[in-house]
């Protein structure tokens, strides 16, 4: 256990000091299959890693390496449910067989830019540009026990930004927190719950320092809306082949998924990604 924690601390320190290259391997599952890729952990080690990474994110929200650890180590209680959701649909079963990656090596972003305004793919690349983010570097799954669970975690992280597009949320603390309430209601992932609580506390603290409850009031309305949408989604989003939806009108996709209810508060979807927590 101590060895694992020391290695995590060393990796975190290295990540903070050296810019990390994004993983743009079009076949991330090949890395998942490599000997020695998996890091075995006991229940106690996972609990300690979960607590440590959650606390670290509260103190340093920009630590993406800690979020990667927290996502994996806290997901064991629900990973079987997500895997079953993928197996329950034709699209999900195809994903588990082919295990495609979503990154700049597999998606032609220039082609998506040429799609008509209002299509899902065009809105996604516009959102990426407005928020200064990219689609790479989200396939790490060292703590997951087998290839299928590694892919479920990879798919969840690679498609997270699609939920921002569906909900019209930026990468600000408020926008990320709203998306986490949506994920929690729909997927029941512990990392989403921890992130929603952490983000809510940061928003409350920021409002107290400003002496104005503006974002706290906005969060109160948006969180209820996001929770309602997450509960009412008609299909398991983890099993959706987003690659086949890029040319579909965004409003039509929202209607198909049952999440067409407009947000009670409209946020500016363009936000610089500086110190964004829990993404």
C-alpha cells in the first residue's frame, strides 16, 4: 500500500512539474493490454487512494492525475452496472468489441468544423475551441481489473465533454459542477457525487468571499434541472456511439435522449480552462 501511494505521489509531482503529452494513440486498448499495465489494489488501498485523491482535488483542483485516480478507485461499486448497460444495447456491445478511442488521432476535427451549424459535431468542436480544451489524454485505467472495465472508464472520461455540449455548460466551476450533478443522477458514479459536493463547496466559498450569492443561487436552480435531466435520459449514455451522431442536429439529439428541457439559467459556454476543478 505504501509503495502504491509513494508512486502516486511521485507521479503527481512529476505531472505538476512537467507538461504532460496528450495520449493520441488511436488504439488506446492496445496500451490497456500490455503486460504490467494493471496496478493491483486491495480494498484498503483503493479506499485510501480514493480519500487521498479527493482531498488533493479539493486543495488543488487542477490536478488531472488525481481525478484520473479518483475516477477509477471510487468506481468499483458501480462499474458492473455500467458494463451491463453497455452489454444491453447493440451500440454498447459493438463498442465493447471494437473499443474505439475518441481523440485527435481518431476524430477529424477539421471535418467536424465543416459540418452545418447546429449539428452535434460542429457544436462540439466549437465548444472545445471556446473553452480551450482538447479531446486527448483520457484513457488511463491502470487500477481497473480487466479490459472491459478499463474501457468503460476510458469511454466515460472521453465522452464527458459531450455532456457539457448537451447541457450547454462551460468548463467553469459552476458548469463542471452542474455536469457532475447530471452524471450522478444518470450514472450513479461516486466520483460524480464527490465532484458535485466539492464543486458546490467551492462555489459557496467563492460567493462568501465576494459577498454575493449569485453563483450559489444559479447552482441551486441548475443542479435541480441537471438532476431531473439525468434521471430522465432515455438511453444509457455510456453505451451511445457518439461517433455516429456527429452530423445529427443537436436539438434533435437532445429530443431523442429526452433532455430537451431548457436550462433555467443560461451560462456563457465559452470559458478559459484555468484551474478548472473536477473535469
